[in-house]
C-alpha cells in the first residue's frame, strides 16, 4: 500500500530533499518497519510567501490531478503527516489550514509563534527547545566575558520575541547590546535599491562598532543576503571591513545560491554557530541521488539542482557547448562553500522526522491490529479517517536511529535533544571545516548546560589566535572599581582608583572592599597584607638610645647625690636645705628610671604604673623646687626687723609643702586608677601598615589633669623663683631654679602638640624624650653650678667666703 509524506521547503536547500528521500528509501527497504506498506512523499515549494504556502496546504486536501479541496479519490494520495520548514512563517501559515483537519505537522526549523492552543495540539517540533539555545548563547558570552554585543535579527515574530524576552535576561547577566539591527526579508521586492541601502547602512553600523561579537539570530534565507553585506567589496563604502566573531543561531544554516559560487566566505572564518545536535548517518554520502551522474528526466527538481550546482544546462539552448551538462559531473568535485555532502543539522532533523512518523504509524497499526484483523479495505478506512490518532503515538514515540541516538519528544512536543557548537574554519581554497567545540546539553540545568573546549576554537585572523575581547571599555584592573558613566549603558563605565584602605582583588568590581582590621592594602591596592605589631622596643635604635640616656642620667643623678651627701657639711650644701636637695635628687633619679616602664610590649602592670609613677615622681620633684624657692623668699623676709614670718621658716614648712603638693597628685592618680585605669590596647587605625600595641590611657581627661597639675606646680615654682632671683646671697639658687623651670615649661608646652601629632611608638618616644629632657634640665640647671663649686672650686665653698660676700 502506498502512502504519501508531504514536505514544504526551499528549493535551494536540496540536501533537505536528499535526507527526506534517503530516510524514506531506508524505511521502505527495512522489513522491520511498516511491512507491506510503502512510504511515498511529495514536495511543495512555498517560495517564502504565505499565498503559496496556503495553496500548497490546500493541494494536500485535493486530488493530484484536480484542485478540488476536500475531495480525494485515490488512497495513494492520502497524507498522514506534513514536514515543514525551515522558516517559522511557513509552519505558522500551514497550521491555519491543516490543523482544521487534524493532520500531524512536524517542523525542523524555527518554532513558530502560535497562540492557538488547538493548533499546538497537532504540532511536533524536530527543532530542540529554543530556550535551551538562548541560554547556550548567554553562557557562551559569559564564558568568554563578552559584555558589549551586536545583534542582528529578522523583523518578524521570531525576532520580536527574541528582542522582547531575551534582551532582559541578557541585561540581568551584565550583557549590553551596542546595536540591534533588524532585517526585513521579502520574497519578491520591487525596491531593490532600498534593500541594498539598508544592507549598506547595517554594514556600516557593524563595522564601525567597537563590539567584536555579533549575534545573528535569523533564518536560512538571511545567509544569502548576509554573505553580501558582510563583504565590503559588494558596496561602495569607505568603511574598512573588520573581523568579527559571528554567533549564528541554529535556525540559520549555511546556504548558497548559484551566483555566489565564487564568492569568498573568509568572513565566516572563526565564527561560532549553533546547530541541532547530530551524529553521522552512514550511507548518506553514497545514496543514489548523490552518486548518479545524470538525474532522471522526470525528476525536474534534480535536473534544476544539477544545472545550478554545476552551472550547465541539459537542454539544447543557446548556451555554448562547454556549458552543456554531460551527466559525468561529480558532486565530490564541488566545494563545500557551494554544496555540502555531509548531513547538516536541519537535514538530520528531517531524517529523524521521517523515522518518527514511521515508528508512530507502526505503533498505531500494531495497536489496532491487537483488537481486530485489518484487511486492505480496513487499512484504507484507517488511513483515510483516523490519521488524527497518529498524534497520540507521535507524542510517545521513542526509537534509536541508525546513528545510535535515542529520539523522542518532551512534554512540550519538542524533540528532546540539544545543540552542537560549531567553529568554522575556512581554508584558502574556500573549503571549510565545521569543528564541534561544544555542546548545550538538555539534560542539565539551563544555567549549567554548556560544555565547551575553548582551546580548540580557531579565532578570526585579526585576533592572532587570542581570545577576542568585546567590551564597551577596557576591564578595570586590580586596584580599581567601576563608576557609571552618565547617559550610557551599565556595561560602559570608567575606572576609579580605590580609596585609601580599600582594594579590589578582581577585575571589574562595582566597589572596592575594605581590608580587615588586621591587614592593609599593598601599593597597588589589589592585595591585603597582614599588619605587623609594633611598640617601642628596647632592641631598636630609638629604644636603645633612649634607654641608654635614661641609665646615663640616672647614674649622673646618683653621682650628684653622692657628691652632696659626701659634702653635706659644706656651706653650699647646708645653705639650700639638705633634705629638700636629697629628695629632689632622688626624685630626679627615679624620674629617669621610670621611663623604662614605657619600653617593651605593654602589659597591665606597665600601663597602670608608667603614667601614675611619672606624674607622682615629677610632682615630688616640683614640690621640692617649690619648697626650696619658698624657703629662700621667706628667709629674706624674716631678716627684716619686726617680721612675723620667722615662725614659718624651717624644715617643717618645706616638708609640708612637699607632702601636701605631692599628696594632691597622688589623689588625682588614685581617682584615675579607680574610675578609668589605663589598660593594654591595640591601635589598628592610626598606622596603615602597623598594629600599635599601646597603653590606652583610659581617661584622657585624667591624663591631662595629671599633666595640668604638674604644669601648675611648675608655673608657681617659676613665678616664685623669678621673684627671688635678685635677692642677695652667695648661695642663692633662685636664679638657677628660674632657668631650670623655664627649660621645664618649654619642654612640656611643646610636648602637647608634638604628642598629639605623633602616632604609634613615636608618641611614647616623645613622652620619654620630654621626661628625660625636663629632668636633665632640672638636674643640670640646679645642680651643675653647685657641683662645679664643690668639686672644682672648693675655695669658694667656705664659710669665710659667705661672710665676706655678706660684708
């Protein structure tokens, strides 16, 4: 019994016809599939037009010799299925009529936009899920970090759907489009000049764009036009042609027309295209239609193809003899750029579509035969009236084709297969190699469906086999962050250097990130380096210098104390209150040694003692100086006749001054330790590269109160000494005390701003230096003159000298 399979397709896509014929021939020769049933086929050309598509659809419902819709008188012309493609509008127009008659329809190209749910019931797509291809393109762009892209699509429902739904998804993933160009293709157009102008304009936009990657989301017939406007010599333009990385969708297979036989296809070199996942079908290249030299005379389609592919003619026309077809031409001699012998993705889909129909038909017949015997008359009735039942079996069909691939439809009526990613390599003789460099797998999650061998990709010549960049601007390097440029897409930005304390350890970060407290940025601000701890150490040069000075001057203080103690009976020692002198020397000795508490890593004991001990010891020293100057003033006041001050002069007054003044400082320090004592701390912010181990003073107010009280004592001592500086006395030390207090006050007045402007261990060093300097000033100014007299001029250290001076 003969059956008819009908297909609507483009004339120039001859390989699609060959794959249909090859599949039908294989099935008819296979006794395991549809035994005693012969499949046939009919071919209709839509000419890219809706009117011709409608006409072809109506012809399917008519007898072969008479165009009377809904009337067929021959069982051999009954159609069980229609395979259509590769354009979406063909399938869409065809469905308007064939769906009324519930005729199964399979498409092998773009999926049409059909809003009628009834029509989709009779629809089966040999083209994989289009969403899978879109996600594959997106992942491909993300893999190579291409964010500034050009887009060319058709001005039809497929292109509008892509623009409406896909651009938003791409934008969410950080991809922008420099331009979007739409191609309006009509089968026949009287305004050819306008089309050429549009192509020229599009060519200029593409070649002047800084984008290196262009997505071409179109259908087969666009390749013919694309081959023209992508080659600059076709146009009178001054715009230089640049190599681009073209990304072709699977709906846009390579096609050729006769007048493009000798055209260069170098522009496709390095392109990446998606193709319906396929495997090699054995025997396709050796099928009779491929190897027979002379097409059958009644096969007008093969004859036209033969004349176009070889540029010759079978008819006795006015053509020259060398243009006559001899019938000995071989397709193997034709370049791949003109006609491919290997089965393409769309041809593979047609091949599987024929087998899907055959397996579904066999399943339907087998199912019916289980219930009742089917004779020839019943078979005729079955195929004439119950073809709509084939949909149920098509949905459930599952088979292994001759390449060993399992073919079946998913729940949406789309073939459950993926896409191959093909890299185009063009050779000098215009032949080409399509290398599979990746795959989009439908079994994986859409976000992780891409597998790619990037190292195998051959890039366009301009890029010297280096991965191209396609960015609005250069990447922001490490140490820089992105800043939006007003009025431009988010993919365009300028790079700003990270502020102090922040880094970027990746390119193109939106914002710099701060380093942890324990680390700091390196010079390039692309890495955080661990901070090292620091404090005023005994082992560093500064620490060695200051500790050596402290020990030296404490030794000098001890020597001076020894000199005074040894010469305690001499007039110069007795004249200036021995007890106060010894107390002052001991205080100076301890003040030098208390600086040692400021060295080394801070701990709780050091922090509690160093400021309080320094404050109390210096307060004792200043109290002693105040007592000495007060005694000097009072001593001369009691010499006046009738003076009542005599009772105040004596050791008791000096002791009272020292004890009371010192006790006030002790009280201040006790309150400090009670309410907010100093404690060990680490300062991570003052120094960029260091963690400063320090003593936190606890209460800055109490710290400056201690200093302020010492300043108060120093000011009183300076004032009293200044008033007593001219009193007559051979051993009057008021002049020396005045000068020593001037040095002391100068040191501590300059200490405050210096201390506040210093950081880290240098703050401690400033305080230690101030302590040593002020103590040295007191020691030198007050005791150096006396030691000079005691040691070097003992002749002046006699009572007679004192009496002589007084006389």
